[in-house]
């Protein structure tokens, strides 16, 4: 009997060990499969982010640094939780790229007086993951223009956190965010945005905006009041006679013609102007507007530009051959036909002998703007209602490049009229 009892005890122990071992094996296999699945489908890697100086004084502070570094040129491979501060009147561009730098995912044009933290920018480790590319930016103050890449094979999500709430951007488009001590204003130029404040949430469509204010009793409201007078200014549709007409001119018949093409650059729908020649010429696009603007309280032009190459210094001897120019034709209150020009260039004249204005153009005149070569620049005009002395009708707008050899890009053309 004793031997039988011992045998049963040993047998039970053996079975217990086998069962425990089997359970442990199953747990280990399950854990391994979970880890492998997580690694293959849920793991992320850091994107390549860069900051480019556009103008003025800009500081950035890497995580763990006690003092900021003054930005003197483009800085790539910045770390997550890098802080960016811009002085009044300055601009900087932040770009997010896929980890292998094959494509641009999104960008922030940061204006003067801004302070923000680039908290997070990550992409899936492997192509078969269903996770989106995601970025997170904390804005303490200032203004930024945000763009999400078009035609991306994977969803892109940018989450903007401000002291007053959160803004989720997950569709290609162009957005404006301004943060002050009193509120946060969100404007959707093109695309859609989800704006949240506590438990409240609204979705803004193109041409809509909202204001986030402190206090739980202040609700979120969809507002309008600005309208874009430009058709297909984001070039999301092919250029057609119903929106943009082409202008290609050469002075010498034997000289080469320039080219105009709609393409995608750094995640943006753009129009590309390019010409390589020894004599003068022009390529451009024009749109007939013919809108009475006397009832509008404000009128501002916005566009994003990049100049890659120009052979002439400044804008030529007469100040009329810039590698990128904007012309607005309008009627004044007396019924007179007028035009206003704004030029852009990067190649300065070391002797400062060339004019920074169009010599033969009528007033009002604004100096041509010098920008950095091969860096996207966001231009926002003064209020044209004031600058043009209360125009009655806006006839047309022309965006063109003029000179001998040049290459430039334009995107985000907007003429925003406020009630």
C-alpha cells in the first residue's frame, strides 16, 4: 500500500510538472508571438525632421540642453522634444520626412514670436503595418502654417496641442494655427481639421475656422468670414482654362521657351517654372478674378514659393525680371486701371547697385523680397485694401517667372477676403 501511495504521489507530481511546463510553454510561445506581432505591426521608428532658417533670428533647444542654439542654416536629424523659438519678424520651416528620407510627410512654416515643441515624429517600422505616420507639436504661442503631403500611400496625422485645446489634422491640405495668451484660432484653408476642447469636438471643412477660448462654458463654433477669391490655388486639380491660363514668352525667336508643369514637390501640389536660356523670357499662369471687393474689410495674398535657380542678380537692371513675381490688376475707386507687383529673388548684388523695385512700374510699389535659395518660403501680404487705397475691383492675378535662366515653384495661392 505504501509503494502504491508513493507511486501515485510521484505520478501526480510528474503530471503537475508536465502541465505547468506545457502551460509555461504556451505562455512563452504566445508571448513570443505577441512580441513578434507587435514588432512587425505596431513598432515605430523616428522620422527625419529638419529645421531651416528663412529669415531673422531663430533658436532651437535640443532635449537636455541648458541653452538654445541660434539657427544659422538648415539642421537635419533633430531629436524629438526639440524646442523652437522665433523672434519677431523671423521665419523658420520645419519638415518631416520618412525615416529613409524618400518622401516629405508634412511641414510647418513658423512665423515670428512663436514658441513650440516638436514632441514626437514617428513612422511604422515596416511597410505592412497599418499605423499612420504621426507627428505631435505643442504650441505655446505664435503662428504656424501647416501642410500635409498629398498622394501619400499611408495616412499622415499631425496633432497640435495648445494651451486651449487640440487640433488633429489627418487629411492633405493647408492649415493656419495662431496661439495667443487669450485663445487659439484654427483656420482650414484646404482640407479638414478636428478641433477638440475637453469633451467638445467639431470638424472644420475648407474655408472654415474656429476659436478656442479658456473656460469650460465657452463652446466651440464653426465660423466663416474669409473667402478665397482664387480658384484651384492649391493645384489639387489639373490646370485648365476655367481657372489658370498659360503665358510663355521669349524675346528672341531663336531662344529657348520656358516650361510650366503641375507636379508634386515636398508633398505639395505645385506649379513649376523652368527655363535655361541666354536671352530674356517669361513663363507664368494667370487667372481672371473680376470681383468687386468694396464690401470687404480686408484682402490678403498668401502663397508659398521656392526658388531653385536664377542667373540674373536681384531682379535685373530694371528690377522687373525676378525668378518669381506676382502681379495683381485692379480698378481703383476713380475707375482707373492699375497693377501691383511683388517680386522675390535669392541672388543678391554684392555691390548693391541693382534696384530692389521695378523701375518702370507705377505705384504703389513694395520692395522685392530676398529669400533663401531652395527653401520653401510663405509670403503673406499686407492688407491690400489699405495698400492699394481701397480698390473697387480685382481684375486678375498673374504668377510668373522672368529672366534668362530660372527655376522656381509656387503653391498655396490664396487671396483671402474678409467681411
